C-alpha cells in the first residue's frame, strides 16, 4: 500500500470510529491488566461478565492476592483456560506487590516479566492505560494488515513493526483500536463485509469487489461499530 493510500486508509477509519475505546471494562491500570490477561483466547464480553462480579470484591493486587487461586477461580470459571489464568493473575499480583509497590509498571520489559503477560498484552496496557503509541497485534489486526496490504507480515511481531513504520503519526495513538474494530465488525475472517467497508477504496484486497456484489441486503444493513474495542 502506498503512503497516500495508507494515509487515506487511516483517515477513513478515524472518520468511521472517532472515539475508539477499550471494550474491556476497567477503571484502573490494574483492572485493565487483569482483564487483558483473562481475555486470552476468550471474548471481551465473556471477560466483562466475570469481572463485573470479581472487581467489586477484589480489584487491587492486595485483594486479588488475598483471594488465592482457589478463591479466584469461582469468579472466572466461565472463561476459557481459567485455571491457568487464575494462577497467573495471583502470581502477577504478588509480583506487583513485591517489586512494584502494587503499581502496574509502565515499561514493556517490566510488564513482560509478569506471568501471563506477553508482548500483545503489554502493548494493550501501555496504550490504553498509559497513552503510549504501541501497536497490539491480535488476530484481527494481523488479518486486516495482511488482507488489505496495509502491513503484510508472516507473524505478529513483523506486522507490528511494519504498522509502526507505515502508520501516519497523527493516527498512531488509536491505530490498533481502529484496526481491531475494523477486523471485529467489518473485515471479518470468513466473509468480510466489503459492501459496508469504510476503507473500500484504499484497501488492497483483490476480492473486495466480488465479495461486495455477493453481499445480501441483510448484511448491508449491518450497523457499524460505535468506536469501542481493546
């Protein structure tokens, strides 16, 4: 994708989603960290259902650590892989208390030292909680970057680095939100909604015209997202 098309691509996404925000419900960096760790291989909706019960009871490292693994599990048992996630959340809570004064660190290196926290999770926390221009590449971002020709790559890290290179600076702060929203609600994995796509013109997807013609009236009436995602 040329620089001019990339600029237009993000301009159109920003117009369609003027105020993108995290779909994971949270009020503090710690709540966000826990929610993102729980969201691995799970939906934001499912995580929110669990944390709506958990956070009123325990939403600090001290309170989470006090629950222990057995005390935490009942709150998150509806989430996939909950046993392993419970161990990670308890362990990271203890580390935050022991090494970081109970605060969520503001560096990628420190975040990635926490159990259950990989590069994507660290990028989400840095971006959403601390306002850094990081690029969290999940399956949606990876798909959109490759399908559209925006930033083709063989793995998430390669896509992340390319996106950081090609994204215009004025869009970088919200870029990963734009791309996740677009992948989650429009550029779907099995059948993208090309007829409703706000970036149809600059998109480099070779089958976009064919798919747009095949879309049913019902799909064309699908509502665009209201700017909310992780």
